[in-house]
C-alpha cells in the first residue's frame, strides 16, 4: 500500500500536518535546556573519534571528496581575495618604520600570490600537493579509528568544549533553529520535509514489498506487540464498559448515529417501509376476511 505514490503522499501529508503543533509545543525554555543537556550527555557518552574517522574514510573513497575539496578551495580563494586589503594592513603594521610602504605592499602581494599558487596546485587533480593532502586526510581517518591516543585527545577536546556555557547555549540555539527551519518548510507550498517524508515512505513500501524476510520480521514485531497487549484485554473491556455505562440515552443515540451514519438511516427507512407494508397487508386481510 505504501508502495503506491498517492498513498505515500497521503501519509506524508498527514504526518506533516501533525508536526507543527508538536513543534510549537516545544518552545518552553526549560525544555530547550533539557534538550541541550541531553545532547551534551549523548555527546559525552558517544565515542566521536571512530565516527569521525569512518566518515572521513567513507568521504575520501567516494566521488564526493574531490567535489567538496574543490568547493573548499573556492571558498579559500574567495576569502583570500576578500581579505587582500586586510593582509596589506597587517604587513604594514608589523613592518619597520623605516621600510617604505611600497616594499610592504610588495611583500603582501608576494604572500597573497604564494597562497594563490598553493591553492592552484591543490586544484590540479594529479598534482603531488593534492595527493599528499588526500593521504594526510586518509591517515587522519585511520588514526581516529585505530589510535588510542587520537581517540583520547578527541574525547578530551569534546569534554572541554561541552563544559563551556557558550557551547550549552549553542546547542539550545541549534535546537531552536532546527525547529524554526522545519516549521518554515512545512508552511511552504512545496515543502521539502513533506517531499522527503513521501519519498521515504514510498521507498520503505517498495523495499518491504520486495523483501520477504523484512516482511516476516515486521509481522513478528506486530505480533509481539499484540501479544504484549493481550494480557490487558480484560481491563480494556472493563474500562469501555464503565465508560458506556455512564452514558445517558441521548449520548448513546448520538454515539450510534456517529458510528453508523448512513447505515443507521438506511435501517430506519427500511424499518419504516417494511412496517408500512406489513400494516397495509394486515389491514387488507382484515377488510377482506370480515
């Protein structure tokens, strides 16, 4: 059922409609502080070094590494161009008073040209500099996974950062920002969150339809939940009976009307017509017999 696009879109729409009230209810300051503390505690208990190492290893072995590396070089080159005047001023501030300004500017230009040359060499796919940088990233990834010293250093850095009040405040701000982004997206006509939910549900439905083993595991999980609820069936029935017993006649009639709807109207009309026919038949028999 979920494998049909219209069904997945319908469920995604219902989920998207339920999210804003839930997210709006999470604006309390104490709740934000609790979330920040919880995130900090999870970060303390999680060994981040192996996770970072595996992420870097996966990145360096994927086709996305070169694209991300080139984007980083673009950002570095743009930052260098934006801060050229600042570099000139820094060289002039650190220079001797007797050095001419033209010399200071020439030195700054040479520094900028040297950095730009390094960035250009890193941009070339087969350059030794680019290969060395990639090897350094791969070594770092391996050390983060295997070297105890690196793992301990990452844990110490994480602990020092989490002890800072600014980091705690930042975690709370991250929570608020994520909530705002999701709410703004859900309010948009072409919501990415809604589209992602629909795509995920559609993928889940098609994956389940093609995976018999996963179907069996899901069925077993549902059966386990049902069996866990079964011992409470007596109490559930008793609760329903107590609730219904407290209803008056008007409430019972209204509930039946709501539950049965058009079927109840059909029963009423059917009973009226059958009763009228039977009454007419009895009247005719009585008139003919007597």
